[in-house]
């Protein structure tokens, strides 16, 4: 764990144990903070790859520049991190908002990506946008938590809650515990507003490297249709859906194993 200073940012990043399969750049999602454990560095991926991940601008222990943020800045932040680490080309995995950053990253820095994994994300534009999370900031904390859980997994309906109150309370508590470190509201809003205008749909057919698209069958944030439209635009792509919602990576153990197998072979 360390901080790298680029021309624009002080980026906090972490690296897991080096592995024979080499490094993997993992770009995390909305509000991500590497102090929240367990995280991507504790995932099954770290048993096979050296995971490099970082707190994005305005989040966690990375600095918070003044002014609004753009998707182009988020993509360039990743490139600047790789520059400082002396890494020319690397497989890249982006999850949710991180998948949007990864799309912008390969658009702007195509030569840096050897393989691309996009999980529970959207292209924007004619490919469909992910749920407008910035609208949740208008809610009180309880409403925001409950709405977030419901859109994360569309199986959790009001009818389901009525029949499973104990489990519902447990899910709410788990969601709270999963994010002990929360971003400052003003910095989170900057990220959400950058995300709102994300649109790489017209550029997806320029991706010419192996690409693995993964989604949850019950995801209300990045719907299946959005992932399917991305698959149609990216020639050399594979698409799989798993049992779960937006958090399918921790709900269906097959997902990480499929990623590992796809990267290695």
C-alpha cells in the first residue's frame, strides 16, 4: 500500500502478492474505498494474479481535486498510475462504475489493455445507461439504503420483504457493514455526476482485444439488456450472466472462477 503522486493526483493504491500469471488492474465501483474489507484484493483473483487497485479521485485515501470530475479524468488517472508503476500493458477489470472507467480507458489508451473484463456495467447512449444513482442523493439515509438494496437485486420486492422481515433486516445490516468507510457526500456526488453522462456506446466496436462481459441476472443497476447491447457491439466478446444481482461476484462463486479460467487460457 502506497501513495503515488502524478501530475494531477495523489493516488492511493494497493498490490496483492505477486503471482506467476502476472498483474491485473482492477478498477472498482461507485464510492469505493480500499479500507472497506474484504475487497478485490481478498477475492479469488488474488490467488492467481497480482491485483493492483486504487482509490479513485475524491474517494478513500486518494486526493480530491477541486472542481467537477469527468470520465476522461478517471480514465487518465488509471493511465497515470500505470505510468508511475512502469507498466505498459496489462489486463484490466472494471466493475460497475469501474467498468465505465475501463471503457473510457481503452478508448483513450487502447495499447495499455491486453484483455478486458467488464462486470455489471453499461455503455450509456443507445446501449442504455445504468441506474441514475445521483437521484438517490435526494433521499434520507434510510430511504437511500433500502432503495439501493432493492435496485441491487430485483428479487427483493416489497412483497418479498413482507414475507422475510428478519432476512431483510440482516441484509440491511450487512450492507451497512460492507461500507464502513463512506465518501464525503460532495465527492461522491462529483463521481455520480460524471457517471451520469457516461457514453462510450459508439466506440465499443473499436475494441479489438478479447473482452469478457459479466452480469447478474437480477441486476437493477446495470440491466441485462445493457450488457447484451455491449456484447453485440464488441466483436471479440463473451457474455455470461450469473445468479445474483449487482453483487453477483460475491453471490455466485462461478463468476470469479470463470474470470480466472478466461484470463489464464
